């Protein structure tokens, strides 16, 4: 192993706490076909996804039933990243720091997500990051069903515009929404599922939320998250 490789291994081991060398998509082990649906078949993408996302943002900010209500948030957090990303991360809702900056995943959990993305051999600018809710729930509580019902259609339209090859859901609320399931995250993480929107099917890998990873910073949890991310890399091809 070269000095450079050892440095990279040490840096990524510090980031997530397991022994691995970061690698780009396509260098990981082969993955099994999705047990819950066919491989992703992507339809015709938007001719200008960046412009389409900006139009959707304006529509959302003006009409979203949840985000236009008085909930105590200071601004919406629409999402950010590559508008034509092959990999999309979907979390739960903005927190206090996200509400302050208007950007998703910038607090402690966001820093951990950044480390996870770098460990995959990618940059934050390579992927797209969004949440089920686009404004902070009061007191950072779990989103309520009516809030999700009001805000989530805009997330679904984001997915249609971006047309990612793989979605990694972060935590239970995102996985339950995207997969239309009541199963808990501990039961469904680590296995392939399919987001089926009719003309668009996307492979989905559920994993733990970075905030959960920080609260349960055991070697076992870190290894499970890294295994999920490796599977996503392999599916990207």
C-alpha cells in the first residue's frame, strides 16, 4: 500500500470508523438484483433540470400547504446539488442550522453526511440532497402526516426532474414515504427496494440517518451504514 493510499484509508476510517479505502462508483463489489422490483428504467429527463428545479422551487415556496403555514421556520430548504445527479440522498426535515442557512444537511448530521459522501469517493456537488419536508417542524419534532402530505408531492416532482439512478434514504420517515411502507428502518435497511412512479423507477437503498449514526456511534452501526453506501456505489456502476 502506498503512503497516499494509507493516508486516504486513515482519513476515511476516522470519518466513519471502519477499515476501508474510499473508491468511486464502479469499483465496488457486484450487487444482487433488486428483490423488490426491476432495475431502474429512467424516462426522458427534463431538457434543463436546473431551470425546472428553480421553477418548482418558486411554485413550492408560493403554494406548499405546510411551508406557507405559520410553523416558526425562517425560510424553506428546497434542496441542493447536481440537478442531473445519478445519486440522490433524501432525509427527514431541516433542523435549526438548516433553517438558518437555507441549505440541507449543514449541522452535525450534515457534516457526517459530507464525510460519508467523501468516503464514497464523491463530492457533495456530485449528488443531490433533499428532505421530505422543506421547512423546519416546530422544535425539530418528527414530521406529522398532514405536513408530509402537503410537502412531499414537491419532493416527488424533484425526483422526476433529477431522475437519479439510485436514491439513498436517510432514516425512517424518508424510507417510509419513498417506499410507501410502514416497516421500520432497521428491518428494511441494507436491502434493495424500488421507488415506482409509473414512468420512472429508481433503485432505493435505505440506511440510517446520520443523526442516528452520531447517537449510536458503534462499530456495528458504522459498518452497516458503510455496507449500504458500498451497495449504492456498486449499483451506480
